[in-house]
C-alpha cells in the first residue's frame, strides 16, 4: 500500500505559485483503521468524516473487495475525478461526499456499477453534472441539496437515471417548473424534495396550444415543497398533472401560516404541514424554543421550609438535659434503674431467680 504522510505545502518556481493545501491522504492504512480490521478483506464499512482528507490513493482501494459503505463527508476533496477514484472499490453501494469542495465531476461510463446511494450535498456543483451522473445506472437515491443548481439538463441527458427513486434538490435555485421539468425522463422517481428553492408557483407555461392532456412524472408519489414562498395551493396547478401524486409537504410556507393550513386543499392529494420548532441564535450556537409548560407551577413558601435528612440521625452522645434511667451490671446480672424524676419512688436492685429472668422491683418506702 502507498505511504500516507501528510501533504506538506510546496511552492513552485514562478512568483505567483499556489501553495498545496495541508491535509491527509486516504490510503489503505487509513481505511484499515477506520474499518477496525487488520486485513482489507474484512472491512465492510468505513467512516472517514471530518479527517481533513485532500486526496485518495486509488491504487490501494482495489484491495478492499468487500467494502460496501464509505462516508467521506466534511473533508477537503475537490478533484473532479473523485468518483473515478472510488470506482476502484468493486462492491461499493453507498458513498457520502457531503460538505467537500467539489465543483465539477467527470464520471466515465462503467464505474460504480453497484452504487445505489450517493450524497453530494453541500458542494459547489452545477446542474449540468447530472448528465455525468446519469451514467450511474444503478443509482437509487441521490442527494444534491445545497449546491448551485439553477437548471437541469435536457431530458435526453438525464434519461440514464432508470433506477433513481429518490432525488433531493433542497436549497438550490429551482424557482420555476420549467427549470426541473426534465425530471419527467426518470421513470421510477417516487420521492422528490424541492424545499427552500424560493418557489412561488408551479405552472406549466409550455402547454400545447391544442389543450391536449399532459402528464408528468407518472411514478411520483411524494413531493416536498417545504420552506418556500407558496401563498396558496391554487398556484400549484402542475400537481394536477401528476397522476400518482399522493402527498405534498408544505411546511413553513405562507399558505400554511396564515390560517393554519386548514383551508388548503388539493383534489386527490394529501397536504401535510409538519409543525417544526423555531431555531434561535445564541452566541456562536443555536437552540430550539422550549415548549410551553401547561401544568400549573407549585408555589413554595421558602420561609417555612426547613432542612431534613434523607436518613434518620442517631446522636453519638447523650444530650445533657436527658437523665440516665438505668445501668446494667454484667457481673451481678442486675439492671439498676433510677427514676429520680418520679417523686415517691426509690431504687432497690433485684436479681431474677435465674439467668433467664432479669427483673427490676420498684417498691414504695
């Protein structure tokens, strides 16, 4: 396997040379440590998130023939051939590359044939990358949230997503329906998320002049439009052109805030608005609002409270004001009792007839 030293910054001969960013090389030794095994054949999954990885020693990946899931989120990968590098893993089915610095991708045909889940959220990718990703024929779930997507490629360029069932495009710039109309070329797409895209209406401005009936996305069942700018469900006529649509999520939209969403209806579609707690900034962090207390508060009078012990307290010494009532004499087998506080009583020791009886006789003088 290749050596894994930290990449040190170097400078070129020219005056305007760029420094190489410090970081870690993802090689076979790092994969063994993350997989918790001493042999590559035993590694099945590897969590490599937040390790400041800047490059991959792809020649080492061929030894991990059973590696199935890899998480390389929150690193510094930026190479456009990063998918080709992970393509050396023969059985990889889940790959997470969220929160890196990837701005472009080159996907040669025939790689990552077993890949089913791909997370590319929080990068700098544009919509034309989807035409490259369409060569991943077995992809089922694709997370493309928080990128720079303002439009999608034509239908012919994304027709390769024959197995894709869930697509997440949250927090992009897909404002109008015409910008993502090409998703109609994905025959198995069941779940689509377009939250936080500044959507105000969904209307097909390119309907046929003849008025022929048109249907889009015949397999789509769930559509998430949360956190947009939709003021009324009447501004979503495109949803009536999706024959199998069952649920639409409209949480955190103006139409659900004004009247609580009770008056918002879409024929044949369930409108869902989940109640979410608000987030508040506090210093360098954030927190959610605390729920209101419904139960009445108990009012305590602190002046009447006194400290108590959780366990009974037995004093180690006798109080000064308490008289001693009796003394037991072991040698004489007698119990000497003195009741000085009772007037008219005198003390006379008395022993029992045998060792079993220890009686005390008190007689008046």
